[in-house]
C-alpha cells in the first residue's frame, strides 16, 4: 500500500485573528483578547493574539491574570461570525480538494488527505500546504500553520510541536524524524490525546515522554488505561491506522443527545433544579425535531467547593426585565479552595489543577426507562426523581449535564395499558407548534415560566452559540 500524506491545518489564534482583521490590525503586533466585557474579571479569554503570547501570557487565561501594565483591546465574542469565516475558509479548501478528503476537526482546524493531489498539482506536500495557507491569508487575512505526516497522528503532532519552531509555520514528520525529535519531547501533555490525567498515571511509573511509553510493559498500560492503552501504544511508535475515509464512514452503534452547561456561580439545590428543568425542556424539543425517542436518561452534576448558598430565595418569579442569571453572581468563598491543594497544570486551554489535585466531586447517575418516548410529561418526572435521589442538597453546584440515550426513530415509541394516546397526541401537537414559533421568531419568542425563575439561564443561552455570545 502506497504511503499517504496528510496535512493538518490550524488557523492561528482564530477568534482573535478574525477580530484583528475586522479592525484592520495585525494580530502579531496588536494586543487583543476575545472575552465578554460584561462579565467579571474572572471570565476566561477565548483567544489572545500572538503579540500577547510573546509577553508570556497564556491562551485561555482569565482577565485578572493579564499583567496590569499590558494595554489591550477586549473584543466581545461573536461566535456566529467566527463560524461564517470558518465556513468561508472551508470553501477555499474545497476549491483544491474533494470533501471526501477533508475532516473538519474543529472550527479552526482540519485534516486533509493530500495524497491524490500532490501529483495532480505537481507539488510537494510542503508546497501544497503553503498554497492553501497563502490562499487563506490573501482572501481572509487569517494566518495559518500546518503539519505534514504519513498519518493523522504525525500530521497533528507536526502541527502542534514542530510547526512552532520553523519560519514558514509548516512542520513535517516521518517515522525517523518522529523518533529523533518527538520521542523525548517533554512535557508529554504537548502530545495530542495525552492530558494531565493520563500523564499522572504514567508518572507513577516514571514515564514522562513517548520513549518511556514505548519501553513500558504493555500490561501496565492496559491495567492503567484499559482499551485506551491501544491508542497510546500506537502513538508512542508513531502509528495511526485510522484514515479520513474511515472517519467519514463511521456510524456509532448507539446514539445519544447531550446538553450541559457550566454555571456562572455557586447554585443552590433548587436553583440547579430550575436549570435542569430548562435543559430537559429544550432537549425534549430537540428529540421531537429530530423525530426520535429515547429509553435511557442520565444526569451529571459537578459540585463546587463550598456548601450550597443560602439566599432565602422567594418561590415567586422575578422581574425578568431587570434580572438575569449573571446579575446575582456572588462568588461564594471567593478564591477559597479553588486551584488549591496541589500543583497546577498550565496548557493551551488554560490553567487547572493537575490530575489528582482539586478535582471537583460530582453526583448523578442514569436510569433505564420502561418505555421509549419523547414526551416532556413522561421524561421530566424521571429526571426530577433522579435529581432528588442522587444530588446532595447541601453542596453548591457549578455544572449540570443531562443526556438521552438509545435514540431510535419515533416509530419505535412504546406505550403501556395506561398510556393516554389522545393526551400524547395533544402534547406532540403542542411541541410541534412551539418548535414552529421558535424556528420562525427565535428561541426566546416562546418561553415557559421556569425561565423567569431565580437562577434560570435559558434566556441567555438561547442567545448564545456554543455557550458564547453569538
């Protein structure tokens, strides 16, 4: 089998670069952060320019971590605009390669199987990568970097590690170069797919680089990591058998629908219940829109460090014109306990406790349902029961995730002898009407009273894309 050539292209500090281009600025000389100025100084910067990175400031830092003497522009996130620019750049790639040979890894990164195009365009892999990068730069003003390798893993590692140290921003790895330059590279968390959790498990055996992984007894890796050890063993030898064609052809045996959010402050038990109800309501409409039913639910709640806030919250609704979930942020025990108790892990995606230190506890579980349904009236009581049985009301809550499992087409819905089919039909008709209104006039055009309670987040989230301002 002929050796393949893959290119992994990353749009450099994408969000910040888009904001700089729109302002007529150079991201390599302009100090700019993408962050919401309406939030507190603890908010995370979604991106910073290369100019700020050269000052020693880390990507995904918080506003208060920026040194006071640094002057910078704060750009409010515009996620919908970033997605439009990303789509424009994807269209540029399609001028050169077929969609079957592209895998969009994220909004600012993609893999390209360049194998059939090098001969077509009579270019080397490096020349082809430069052509793509230069075209993106000339049409959008966005800089890009690239990694080249004989498989997806080596292309990605070439992008993440070697491309940063060459003038043209194009890293290239083959098996020999991988062993020379990457095998001993530290920290090991720079390697794609190895986070602080895996690094901590390896450190128990004094393994701090891929050479150490390759030399370690495989039975130890399987004992520590289970089936995921297979991927790590392959990667330690520079092997990745998966291809873009296989990624496109993959179809999961089971499907699910997940919905989660990180809360802006410590929430009480009842406030978190309100958020969960909003999330279930939104997700059930997604089930109806997709014409699927489920027979399994799951709930995950991440606790904060402190006891639940006691605010004597009134049971009545509040004035939604003057209140939002972000207005009443009180950082319980501000700075207390967080990031304490052990070393910190600092990476491209921010600073957090290293594995095994300061990890928040959690509650929740999953339940198998007696029927397949997409009915809110059937699903909501199940979530409330799961919430009451598995969540500690004495703990502050900072994260809520819900899930619906074993999705099947709605013709596989099941009923029992006590099912009121007429009521089910009426509910379904109402759900479809609500969907129609929201699709035409916006998600906030029609809301339940739950969304006007203290701590509700639905109205803000309806105006966001990916958890950020649209």
